[in-house]
C-alpha cells in the first residue's frame, strides 16, 4: 500500500495492529474518522487512554474493575461461599446476563495452553488455591470452555485442591464441545449452571 501521507500511514499501521483488522479495513476506519467531526476521534482516544491508565483488576476475583474491589465481590447479597471459575471477564458478563447465578467469580485470566506458552504460573491459580485453603469457599464451579485447554485447566486446579474441604462441580455441558462460553445463549448457560454436576462425574464420563 502506497501512502502519500506519513501521518495517514502511521494511523493505518496502528489501527491494523488490532485483531481481525487488515490494512484495507484499517484505511477505511481511519478515513471514516477523518470525515467525522474531530471531537469523535478525541472521545475515542480519550476513552482508550483512560481505560489503559485507570483500569484496575479486582483484588478478590481479578476481574476488570473501576475500583479495587469490584461490584460483584462487594455486593453483600451475593453468596460468598459459592465461586465460579472462569477464563475472563467475557464469561463473567455472559453468566451475569443469565440472572440466575448469585455467587462470586474467580477470573483466571486465560487457560493452560502449552502451545501458546501459557502455563499454570501465568494464571491466577495460586490465589484460588489460597482462597480454598482459607476455608471461605464451600463450592467451586468450573465454567471454562469445553475445549482441551479448558479441560486441562480444570484438571490441573482439581489436582491442586485434592484433599481440601471443598465441593467441586462443573457446568452441565448443554453447551456443545468447543463452544466458547461467551457464545452460549443465556437460557442454555443459565440452565447449565443450575444443573451443574460434580466434577468427579464429568471425569468418569470423559
Ligand atoms: Zn471482584
């Protein structure tokens, strides 16, 4: 792509660093911004800049939050002894939208994936084990996607918790194998949390 303007080229390059945005799409988006009032671009850059500077991760569940302890963790009406283990905030949002879950979350920040160089030490697993050891959790619900990485992560955590006083369950797989949690519809997802099964049973079936 030949650019007559270095400024345009730079903007297109930065935009094309986003996932799923090729050079042509990046050019289209940048030209679109140029046609809009200048204030729109300012709002966009301000929102992104503020996000990066001010965003926090909840000290308890590691979810993205504007404050030190997120709204879910600080809500006194949530069941503190029930914790759902998820990959990232998209899963929290999907489960919250079902309106059927009243417990807390623990956000791992990914799943174990040797091919991508992600090991247990890269995830928030040790803080989960500490929480269980402290006795504040009665039941953990594994809600990672039904992929090989999700299963590996579940099993790793399960082994870390062996011998500890905690009930471990997994969401019922009304959701098809390989479906990412965020794409499951609300009714199916809500039902699969309510109909969760002991993790040991899921192990026997696999
Ligand atoms: Zn939290």
